[in-house]
């Protein structure tokens, strides 16, 4: 697959069944407007509520930059999933603004709603990680599902709007 400035690929999918629960890395999943990433506690939309934190994404390149800032050696590298994001984007720099629409695979559409600020839990994982994730949206992106879709690692990600 040839990547352009407006396309990348889905390099990872993860989900958590409960807050502070274990992270499960998976190869494919259904993502819907009703529950977000299937099996992930965060995605369910409560009646009468507007989803803003239904799904989270992090760029592989931003994760690598944060780890490099910490001076970690390759054998000390942390898996992206410890960030507790749902989706790992590779080869695509996402616009740093709410309202951006991303397409993943043939039908999934996600609207970016806000920056995902890293929490104190990141320093529990690795001292200094929270600060390393602060600049330039390195901590990731939060969004809401606009159109349901089935996705798999390796799917193309496109910026649509």
C-alpha cells in the first residue's frame, strides 16, 4: 500500500473491559456509534449524552518521539498499548484540531473532538512519560464514531475533512 500525506495505516488496536483494567491488543474489531470499540468500556454512549471521549488514537511517531525524549534504549521501549489508547496510527500526521474526520477501512468514520491529555497514570508506568507526551498532541486524540465499521490492523487511514 502506498501512503501519501493524507493516508496512513492502522498499526494497532487495543481495548479495556473496565477502568484501570488490563489492555487487550487485538487484530480486528467492530466499532459503532453505540459502543465505540466493541468490548471497550469507554466507548458506550449514555442516553442523552454527547460522546467526546468515545475512542482514542495515538500516532506511532508521536509515541516514539516521547520515548526518545525519555532517553529509553531500544531494549527498554514501552509498548504503545501502555498509553491505553484504542487505535495506533502509523505513517500519518493527524491535524491538531477538533472536527477532523478520519476514515479507517471501508466504512468507519471518526470525528476528532479534542486532544487526549496524558494523565498521572503515565508517570506510574514510566517516570517522566506524562511530560514527554504533553507537547504537540503526543498524548493522542479523542473522538466520536460517526459511521460504524469493522476494522483490522493494516487498514488504510485517511483524512477526509
